[in-house]
């Protein structure tokens, strides 16, 4: 059985301590994200932002409190099906010495050229790719070409989008690019996020003006919650 995921996320008094270090990274955190919302998580380095994203992907179980997806406890949801509905854009792009096409379709079988092209268009990297002689067959890495930081980032976004995820998580992936590239990517974010629950972890508050909700973490706790205007 592969039930649909709608993308409603709820944290109820969630706490989490990394078992290996004993660091309590998330402390009694509660919030509600409605399907389709754009939520930004900000906070200083070490405040628990990535840990929150990890908990949403269920890389770990909570120590106490509850995470619910569409009203169902996350720990009772089929994990493979759930993860297949999450598009995750990591902090650091990971590209293979392979074609651009295979880098975008990474890990998926039976992907058509059309799907790869659509993902590239939505991630605003299509025009860059078709400018290369070999287009989507262009090799990256040691035996191929080197993409710019922004292009890499957008290939990584295309890789997340090709899954047609219900939940999209950007883990601080924009802090690694310059402001111009960031603006370029953000310009397309509205289109990218349409109809998806989107969670953007960021450092710069300017990045997240349009968020439906901003969650400010400090030392594992939520210290503020609201829209850009409210905060
Ligand atoms: P940054 O902005 O630097 O990415 P962050 O806000 O994402 O920081 P986290 O990475 O969630 O913060 O870290 C929260 C706390 O948990 C920190 O004290 C960190 O040292 C600790 N931590 C993070 N990952 C692990 C891990 N895999 N094992 C043990 N402790 C961890």
C-alpha cells in the first residue's frame, strides 16, 4: 500500500538528543505546517536547523513528543513511500562523474527524457544545459566539464524536483552561492514550490521575505514564529 502524502507537518513538543554526543539539539519544539505552505527556518549555526530537517525526513526518531504527517504519526508511516515524496536539496551539492541527465535522474529508474527536461526547466538550469554541445549527455566531473556554483545548485534542485515531491526541503543550500546566484534561484522558487510544502533553511533573512511562516531557532528551541512582517 502506498498512501498519498499531502504534506501537512506537525511537531508536538518534540525533543531530540543525538545519542552519540548527548547533545540535546531540539527542545520541546511545536509547530504546524499546512500542505503547500512555504516555511523558512532560520537561526544561528548549531541552533538545530538541520536536525529539524533530519527529523522531518525521519533520519532519527524523536525522544519525546510527536511528529505527525497528515495527522498520522510519522513513525507509523511507510518510510520508503514517505521518503520518495520528499525532495531534499542538501547544503553541499553532490555531483557524480556522469552525464547531466544521470545526475538529475539519480537513483530513479524509468525516467523519461521529458521528465529530466521538465525538472531542469523548473529548476531554471535547462537553458544552461542546452547550451552545451552534448546537452543533457554532457559529462560532469573529472572527464567532463565543471559547472558554476549556481548551476550545480540548480542541478541539485532539479534532482529533488524530478521526484515530484510533496515536501521540498532546502537545507541551507543558498548560503554557499553568491548573492547574485541566490537571487537567480530565488526568482524561480515561487514556481518550484507551487503546490508543495516547502521548507527552506536559511541564514539570511532577506532570503525568506515571502515565507508563509518563519521559525526562528536558538539553541534547539523556537524563540520566534511568524511572518516577515510580524517578526
Ligand atoms: P548550521 O547552520 O551550522 O548548519 P544547524 O542550525 O543546522 O547549524 P544542527 O546541525 O542541527 O544545527 O546542530 C544542532 C546541534 O546538534 C549542534 O550542537 C551540533 O553540534 C549537534 N549535531 C548536529 N549533527 C549531529 C550529529 N550527527 N551527531 C551529533 N551531534 C550533532
